[in-house]
């Protein structure tokens, strides 16, 4: 007749505990007594490539095990997210426990949530995740202290997101120009054309010399003291079909080269997710005007202008002014003709 399980702890003479680690898909109904059910497996929680691992430590006796710890060594393709059971991560190593005591015949489970790494673009079949269990209590069968699994069900659209960027100056209705010294805003819009979600979306805007940063209600700011490149807060996730916008207020320099007639400012967007079409990751040249064309510069009128070149008085002349000018010229011609006729008539009387 076999001896009953021993409750002796780690400090008892001859205390042994055969610990086994199992890892399975959360919610999966498997017979854990079958060898093939003891392999680690991932359970997809959503189409974004987030998975749960449930790691279980089992004590086969004959003694209780103390200070039981489970360790999960994540591969480079997985990133730790969280654990509802108190597991913590240091680098790529996730530790659960220690559990003060695990009685003979009992088990204890920890859940670990992970996601696919941002730069991972495989189909999931090459992902290998290993877990192990340890205790100061002597283990007569250490061969079952580790387990691993190969493969995760990675969604086919995961890992690709086509981002596009558009940038427009926000001006008064009908206005297509700015003046030296004026302040105005740019609106930058990023669209995700799919097929998957984009992670770690980042917008950057190198300002040209004729512009300086003023403020941004959306948290965009120069990338360091004195830097001319404005960066916006990194967006952790942008779903397919969704968009995000940022506004940046800038000021036009008061002194500009006389030949400069328009401002061109190119912003760009990047993401940790692979982009199948990077040609639309920045706005096209000469398209930041409110009408989709260039953003013009309109100098202030100069009353003391004396360098032989006429000052810029504007090009937006109403059509009625041209008609009035033509009418005035015609009327003047009639008056001159009438005056000449009177002079001629008087000369004949003499």
C-alpha cells in the first residue's frame, strides 16, 4: 500500500515535490491529462494580435511545494502587456509568484497577456513561447518543469497599415495667402487605409525657415530646445478606416526675401506597423493652401516704397472695378472731344 502524501515542507528531511508546468489557451476545453494538452498555446482575444497565456503549476507530490514560481521567457515576436494575476515583466522575462505553498494534488494558474511585436510581420507559425516552474523543494522529476508551444493564430490582415497624410492651412473663407508676421494654423490629418491597425503612429513636421512654432492644443511641440522639427504625441493605435488630426499654430517671419511668394511645408507620418504604400506618408509639395494649391505670401503695402518697383497692392481685384475704370476712361474721352469742339467753333467766329 503506497504511503500517504507528505505535508512536509522544504525544510523537512527528504521533502520532494514533482512539479509540472502546463500552459493552455484561455477558455479552451482540453483534457489536461493528455500529453498533447500540456503544451503551451495562445488564445487570440481580438483581431489586433493580442493573446492570453494561462500557465498552470501542478504538484504531483509526494510533499507540498513551497515558494512556487513560474517563468515565461517571451520570444522577440511577443511583447508583455499585463497580467490579471500579478505577474511582472523584466525585459523579456515574465515571472509569476512566488506562491507560498502548493499542496499535493493541487494546481495554481496565472494568466499572462501578450501582443505581437510591432515589427513582426510573419504568420505566427514561427513563434515559440516557453514556460517553466521552480521551487526550493526538491523535484524528483525535473523533466516536466518546462513546456513550450510553436505557433499562434495571427490574423491575416495584421501587420499592414497604409497611412496617408494631408496638411492644410486653416485660414478665413476665401483667403489663400498669409502676410509676414502673421500667425495661422496648419491642420494635419492622418488616415489609416488598412487593412490592419497601425501601432505607434508618429507625425513630424520640419518647419521651414520662414515659419516658427507658436503652440498646439493637441500636444505637438518642437523635438528639443531650438529644434525646428515639430513632433506630435505618439498614438498607440489607429484602427483601419479611422483618422486623427493635429493642429499646429505657426508664425510667419516678419522679414522675408522679396522674391518669396509662397510657403511650402512638408509633414510626414511613420508607424511601427509595416506600410505597404509609403508614397502617401507625407503631403505633396505646394498643396497646403486652403484650396489644395500653394499657400501664398502677400507682402504688406509699403508707403515709403522707392526702389523702382511697385509695391504689392493685391491681385484680388473685383470685376466691377475694371468696368468702372473702363467707363471712366470712356467718359474722359467724350469730355476731351467736346472741349476740342468748343475751341474749334470759337476759332471760326473770329
